[in-house]
C-alpha cells in the first residue's frame, strides 16, 4: 500500500516539476495521470496494490471537493454581481454540450451492440 | 460555562487544524447519509450539503475561510494524488479505447470545445466580468484540474470549484431528461456525453442508471480532463493574449 501511494505521489511530483520547469499551462497532477496511464499501458497488468490504492482514493472522490467548495464564502460579492450569467451559462452550456455530444456519438459509434441500446427511454 | 468561556474555547479550537478537518469529514458524512436516505436522489448531493453546512457554521461563528482551510487543506491535498489515480479507471477502458480510438478522440475534443466555448460566449453575452469568464471556462472537467486551469488563465479557483460542482449537479439531474426528449437511446453515447459535460458527478449518476453508460462516462471524463487541460490554456492565451 505504501509503495503504491509512493508511486502515485512520485507521478504527481514528476508532473509538478515538468509543469514548472517547462512553464506549461497544464496542471502537474494531469501530467502525473498521463505518466501513470502510459506506465500502465507498458506494464499491461497493473499490480493489485496499485489499483486498490487508486480505487480507495477515488471511492469518496467527491469529499475532496468540499474544502475548495467552501471557498464560495469568499466569493459571495462576485456571485452577487454575476449570478445570472453564471447560472444561465452553466445550465444552458451543460445541457447543450450533453445533447450535441450524445447526438454526435450515437452517429459515430459502430452499430454493433444493438443489445446495448435501451429498450425504451425512461 | 458562560458565553465568554464558550467564545474562548471556540477561539482556541478554531485555531487548531484538527477542527477544520473534523468539520469537513462530519459535514460530508451528514451529506452522504442524507443522500442515501433520499434513495440517492442527485438533488441531495453530499458535496452541496457539506459545503452548505460548513459555510453556515463559518458564517454563524464568524470564522474566516483561511482559518477553516488550515485544517481542511489535508483533505484538499488529496485532490492531486486522486487526479493521478484517475489513470487506473481509464486504463480499465483500454479495450474500448483501442476499438474506437479515432471516434472517441474526436468526440472528446468536440465536447470539450463546445463545453468551454458555449459557457464563455453565453456568460460574456450576459455581461459577466473577465475573471468570471476565465473561472467558468473549465467548468466541465473535474474540480482539481478545473481549478488548476482557471488559475493558469486568470480565473478565480474558488469560484471555479463552485461552478464545476454546480455543472455536475445540473448535468446529473437535468441531463437524462433532456437526452430522453432528444430521443437519444444509445447507452454508449449517453454515458459518453454525461462524462464530457458533467465530469465525476455525472459519471456517478451514469453508473446508477446503466453499467455501459457508466463505463463510457468514466472513459469520457478521464479523456476530457486531459483534452481540456491540454487545449484550453493554450487556446485562451492565443485568443485573449
């Protein structure tokens, strides 16, 4: 378990260093994720300790958003001024993205798995 | 114990990292309990409940966010390693990835671009400030990465966190209804769209509805995280200088 967490941290540290060194606008942990993904592709069969450690980190992934989300208390003034554009843009854009992407992908995916189509929309 | 004693006790406790950390875990546990009580209704989102409870507590006790964060930073820190760990569920989709790679890459780039361009254009048309626009642009990727992108392009990471979570909830609650209206019946396409538009919160929802949709949503979320982090900062600096 310790080795697995150490490996994850090493990937992150590598990502942070690369991001800083080359002045990349990509966040360090994303570079770390790409590195780990490439490592897994090369290794083909990932060790169970690593997949367990990753799964444990991700089970309550949403808990990790709480401290940042509480930061909303520091943004009340900004939200007061911009709440309408924020709410409207968020809602319309999210639903638009979803419908357009789903339309595109239902045209592009190969028509093989007919069994996986839903019987009727719920 | 009189009121002065209680105030003094709170002043002592609130200066300890333990308090912020404990409050975070307890508030989330309450939120998760309510979520399960409501039969996993996406409106009872544990993150939203936890944030609301803590914000209320900070407000009532007059505690500054910075004091709370002294303790909460230990939870916040784990966002980095958890982002790296996303490589593992992504790796589990390798077989799917290989089968339809060009289609999937095209779909992710398309969705990533529509998500940020449509938000920025709409918010700009409605008169949002430049910082708000930069904070909204990465709203469809998972919080830690979105905050990192917002920071790079001149947004406010704290505002981005709020927008990302709101996006996830809108996508998870209204998304399936809108896709039903549009007569979209392919589980793969529906899941994929959910992951691109509504990141982790949408993926959690997709898994509840259908296993195939969940797997495609997780795949799309992981790839969209990469695609957005790799394209938006460059596009932003290129367009806005």
